[in-house]
C-alpha cells in the first residue's frame, strides 16, 4: 500500500509543477507582466525560461521516479523563491493577507512534500526501479 501511495503522491505533486510550466509557456507575455508587478525586471526572459526548464525537468523526474530526489531539488530551487516573493502576505494589504497567508502555507506544505521525496526517493513503482530490476540478455 505504501508504494501505491508513494506513486500517487509523486503524480499529484508533479502535476502542480507541470501545469505551472504549461501555464507559463501558454501565457509567456502575461507571466512576464506579472513578474514586473512583483519587481522582477532583471533578465525576465532568461529567468522565465530557466523557471520553465526547472519546472518541466523537475516535474518529469519526480513523475517518472528517475532521480526523483534531484527533481525535487530542482523544483525547490524554483518553489522557495517564488513562494516568498509572490505570497509575501506580511507585505500585502490587510484585505488580502488572509488569502495570501493560506496560499503561502499551501506552498510550504508542497515544499514539505518535495522534501519527503528528496529523503525517501521514488519508491517501488518508478522508472529507476524498473531499470534496476530489468535484466538484459
């Protein structure tokens, strides 16, 4: 049962990041304007392309379970700064502090899930395990 839950958890966490990569690609110009709103004006194209790369590569590694701990680190490299920049509820007006604090805590929980993947690895149902148990004749 643990192995099935590990697989489902990896799929669910990977979906968040792969969807964010898709959204950033689909709305590239809109994402750049949001970056400007948050004061990120230095090398926007490079930062956004790097973010998309981290999201896709990290999300896929976590999803398939091959080097999932490395994928979790890549996703944390993206997720930690974004969480503290976008959901800095302590800097927001009182009217939206409550909503932003919930979004901040959600992101903190996702960081915890990524750290668990980093520590525990990909589990039984993964491409890494498939490669380790397959014999080539």
